């Protein structure tokens, strides 16, 4: 075995290992300081001459507790430490590794070892399925993330990796593979939820000298990081699913379209492809089956519209990323006018376990029409943000309160934005709504790619709708007028409302434009852009009315609607507000109560911040 020192570009032989130290080296871990923790661990191993193996892992899901470090001593309890800093690494070595004493102040979880275990988990946050007595999470797609070295094909194989591909190539025809995927009920995890088996079957029926399989890894929704984390933590699962799809539709080449803003994911996917070729899972005559497939990487420049299938294909071809009219569908004439299947990262990652365990096993998870599990990036006003995987049909309440821990700072839950810019805002009254494709559409939202943004009672819903509309307007490719002009006009109306310049007719105008933009836009970006407005008008219309009629933001979020006044009884005439006002909008003296000239006030908030006597409201 080896002590891996990739941060220094060198390797030191250590035989045999007695301890396995796993460091969360996903983007979230690195952002929290994992590189410094890794160097500290390497330093302690060298200084104390301890035999161990360091493993770089991906995100285990609980991003709020990074940096996460697991210490696994053979035959003993596996312990996960949270919020690890370089300065506490020597303590972990001294107490845990040398003395065998768990450092309880830093423990996240304690799990019985596979051999000789039997111990109860150490009390912890109700986030992981291993620890949560409600079993809210059901990790199938994320089963390897945080448990294996994503750069090691051997570790993936040791946990059953590429067994599905072997089964397919040796015992199943392409038609049987498609039948199994169809019977499983797997639906595309990229947005609309179209049947994966039906898409593959449609492409398979077309004959062509070339066919393509494409993985859409252009994850662009605000608050979304599901695909990135999966590619960083278990890239071989995605690649294996792609190869199986390629075999099923008789594809000759494949592309992974991944945004360049994901440098770690890009690096790991490239390494994964190289390893798969070396082991005979890609290239000529895969596993002696006679099937050939090569997969390439195309790095996108970050255009949100390139998440749309036809715009993505144009980008691969070197053209401007703009959607085209359909039909023909991509399964008939896609990349370079050849039959093409395009699925997203999570969809492909579902394929290997379906093949290994069978369609019957998979179809028992979820609801009647929405099978399997779904990964969500849980963000916003939530105690435990991170990556969660739950069965379809799980309620919003279970995700927010059972898994996410509820709302911090004693604030109240107000809404959740599901599906990013394409989704909708659902209020507290819908907390017990199940999360599946049909249920979400029925209440004015959609699954989308899986972003799950929680907002509390301090959030202005009009401003939230404006934020998402600003995103959609900027990301519009401009090809069709309904989207290009419509999103801009709706953004202008929302901006006026948040600035206190709204008119009574604006609400009716927004409702009318939502319908027109949705109906007339060319692609999914424009068709779904009105969803945040429609849902906030549906559930939070009173906030729009208050902004327009009373010129008040109920949450005091919209700065343009702020009004600053001096409370005479509290003013001590200290003149701190006068001295700090940058535009000389405040007058007064040592004998006079301060006065704010609202015509001059630029609402910079400095007077409020500098007053030590709470005399300004």
C-alpha cells in the first residue's frame, strides 16, 4: 500500500497499512480548508512515522461540517470528525490513533466497523441515513461518495463497479437493456422527467453510420451542485452508465459536456476516462465483446442555455449555443444530425444499480409514477445545508426539518424554491406535499435538476422572483423574441415594484406576460422562466399588493422602500448620525433632535448602524 502525497506530487511506500485516513477533498471540503488539513496529516504521519493510507474522498453530503476526516483502524470503530482544522490534527493523532481514545468534542459520527462492531452510533445530527432513526435518506446514487477514492478505479471495482457493464455485455442484448431500464420506471433527472427507457428505445430504432451518447453535466441552476458532487465523488458510476447506454443504442461515440467552472470535476472525469480505457472498459472491443465506444470531454463556457439539449449539441459542434426548433428530436437527428441520446449526470448514475439489482428492485422505491431516489442540493436558510438523496415521494417537511435540521436563528420557514429558475416557490401550507414529478407540477413547481433553496420569514418573495427573473433575462440566448423581450419586460416590472414605483395594473400585466412567454418561447429556458413569478403571485400575492399600494416591503428587504426616521424620545443629540451621513441629509445640533431629509437620503443605512441609542428606525 502507499501513503499518497498527491499535494506534493510524490509517493512514499508504506507496507502494510494499519490505519486508513479519509479526507473530504470535494469542492466543498477544499473550500473549507481541506488542503491545509491534508498537509497537516501528511506532516504528522512523517513526523511520528506512523503507517497509514491517506485517501482523498468526495463530498459525503454534509457540506456544513467540512472539513470531514474519517479515521478507520482495522477491527475498530470508524469515526468521522467534523470541522477539522490543521491545528487539531495533532490531537487526533495523539488521542485517537496512538491511544485509541475518540476525541468526542470533534466527532460527527461513530459507526461500528464491518468486523467486530456492534457499537451504537455516537449521537449526531440527523442527516445521514446511517444515523437518522427516521431513515429519511436512501443513498443509492451517492452510495460511494465519501467512501472511496474517486481517482481509484480499483476502489470502485471493489464495491461492485463495472459489474453491471460486464453483465450487459456478456448476457444481455441491447433490446434487453432498454427493456430493463423501461421496466424500472427511471425518468430523466435533468428537468422534465421524460422516460429514460422510452428515449433510448426511440433512438435505438433509427439506423445510422454514427450514433452518439451525451452526458449533460452543464449544471447551471443557482444553488445546484448535485452533478458536480457526483462527478467529484463517484465519476466511474456516471461513466459506466454512459457506456451501458451507448451499448443499448449502439452508439459509436460519446461526449461529456461539462462546464469549465468545475475544474475538479473536469480533472477527475478525465482521469476516469483514462483509467477505464486502461482497464478495457472503453475503446476498442470492450471486455472482448466486440463493442467499441470512445468518450470525449467538451468543456462549456458557462452559458445556462447550453443546458438545453439542442443548444448543448450546437456547442459541441463548435457553433453558438442556441436552441433549435423541434421536430426532429435529438434521438432522430441530434449531434451532427445523427441519432443522439442525451441524459444528465444523475440519470446515468442510476443505470448501473438498476442493471445489477434489477428493474423490480428499483421500481419498488418511490411512487407509482416517479420511481427511485432523487438527489437535492439543500441550501439557503437551513441549519445543515448539503447534498441529500431521498426516495421519490418524500415530503418537503422531511427534507427541511428531519434531514436539514430546520431553520436557523429561530426564524420561521416561509417557502422553498424547488427546481431553480425553472421551478416555483412553495409556501408553508405545502410542507407535507410529496416530492415527485406530478405532485410538484400540480402545485406550481417542477423537479428541475434538483436545487432546493429554503427561505425564511425574512425573505421578500417579490425580490426573490426578481432575482430569478434577472438570472433568466441575462442567460437568455436572445434567439426568440418572447424570451428575449418578455423576460426583460417582466424584470423591469418587478424592479419597479421593489423600488416602490409599482402600479395597480402591474400584477395583471405580469400574469398575462407569464402565460405569453411560457406559451411562445422556443426552449425550456423561456417556457419555464415565468414559474417563480407565477408561484409567488399564487401564494404570496399579498406581498406584491403591499409593495404597490403601501410602498412597503413587509420584510424590509427592498432597500429602495426603506424610510429612515428619528425617534425624538430616544435621540440624545449626539450628532453621530450627522457626522456619518455621506450626503448631508441629516440636520440638527446639540440642542435639537436630528432630522432626516428624505429627499436627500440615499438609504445607505449608515445612520442606523452608527446610532448607539436605537434612535433611528
